[in-house]
């Protein structure tokens, strides 16, 4: 299994990892042979990379954070909830949806059980989905990543439940924003940006009186764009005025947005997104929270092709949960770039003189600072 940009995929390659719709339905199964039409359609659906089969990568497996049924049920609950609120703009305060809280609690218990079964779970690329409804997949990703961080931080199950529901519904206010504005491919005008910013307040008012939704979850929707130095919105509050749950969600929300393909830009790789987050350490984001986040992110996704400081090419074959920036790699070439007859694995956490110098995703290789 090897991660491959759509731009470099060729007919005849075989898919190594399923591709899902926004509703969690399998669109393309493992083993499907790619055609020029399939490759073109994947690109049109907003998928920037896929996993393809490679005989040299035998035994390489990308672990799933959630099982297929949990993903399907979670996306279904998100879709139903968001569509109900979309169809009720300016929802009266006297109208409530008691089932929303029940559904969110049900899927949160499934998510917590899945994540608890793997104590070394890392934040890594989720299953490949189309971006027809980016908001649904984004909401699930933010919930899963935030819950992982909450577990690492030692939160109780009740605390994780509230944090996770807040993460699942942090963007619910966007159901009240014009889709033309949300999906605009270019830069937003000043007035459009102000409209989008309203989703935090709208989300709070949608959730605060809902039975079965903790009031802290409503505050997550309200505060997830607030920043430590007061430059966030909607109220420009600072530091300890921002609830820790909203701080966690703010970090993860930014990370998932940066690493997802959007209508107006391509996705960043995890190491690029983490670097951008760290530029706001201590000003936008809490430094200790960022450090824990960095330690839980698989900086180099499994299947990624890298260039080493030795001149060798390799593919990331596994993650070191205790040293995420020093993965296990499968070396494919010698120092001169000649393909090895028998590739071999190397643990970079035990070979400190070997560094990843470049990410090889296309002809425009991305240079790396020494890890």
C-alpha cells in the first residue's frame, strides 16, 4: 500500500484502501483497477490522494481509528442533524429536537469504545471520502481527534462525552449560513467573512436549550474560534476566559481544515499543518496543548514516500507512537537512487543519523527541516 497523489495515478493501478461517500457508503472497494475515467472522477470529487497497491509494500496496513459501522452511524447522525437544522433557518427557541442529544450520545459511546480499544492510537489520515459535504466529515474528524486528545489528557468518560458532543456539533451554526458563501471557491468579501463568523453565535443559540445537549457543548460551538491573545471571535475573549474544551477543538478544527481538500485550496500534509499551528504557539493556541497534540499526530502518514538525507528513497511503513516524527520506514533504493531487489525496514527512532529530508508526492518535492 502506497499513498499516491491523484495527479500521478495511472490506469491499471489498483486501489488499496476503500473510498467512501459523505454518508459512509463505499464508493470504490479495495482492489478496484483504476481507469482514466475513475481517476478523473476522483479528482472532480475533491480527493487529492489515494492508496494504491505496491508489491514492495506487502504487509503495510493503515490502521483505522474507527470501525466501519461506527463511521457509518456517526456520519448518518451528523447528516440527519445538520439537514434538520438547515431546513429550519432561524429556529424558534420554542422548537427543540430531543433526539439530537440522544443520537450524539449514542455515537459518542461508540467512538469512545473504538478509541479506547487502541491505547496507542494516533491522529492520522482518516478514511478517504469525497468532499461533497465537507462539513459532515470535518465534524466527525474533529470529534475523533479531539476525543483522542481528551483521553491522552486523562479526561473521565463523562468529560469525554461532553467534549465529543461539543466537537461533533461545533460547526452546527454553519447550517444557518448561505451555502453560496460557505462553498465560495475564491476569497470571501468582508461582508461574507462577517457572515461566516456568525456561525459561532448561531451554533450556541441552536444548542443551548436543546435537551440532552450539555451547555458546555453549546459553549464549544460558541468559543472554538476564540484565541488566547483575544484576536478570535465572536467576543475576542482571552486566555482562561476560553474553556479548555473549546481550546482543544480550536486546535483540531484548524488542523483538520488545513489537512482537508477544500474548494479553494489543496490539502496540506500533516507536518505542514502542525508547523503552521506552532507559529501560533502561546499567542493563538495554548503551548502545552499544542505539544500534546503534536505528540499524538502521525506527522508522516503510513504510505507516504520520503527522501532521506542519505539519498535513499523510502515509504513510511509504521508509526512510532512514542516518537511520531521518527517513523519506521521501508527503504526502496540505495544512496544512488537504484531500486533495491529486497527492500528493508528501518526504525528512525533507532537510527538517529538518518533524517527525512524531503516528501516525495510529485515533481515538486517538499524540502524538510531535519527531524
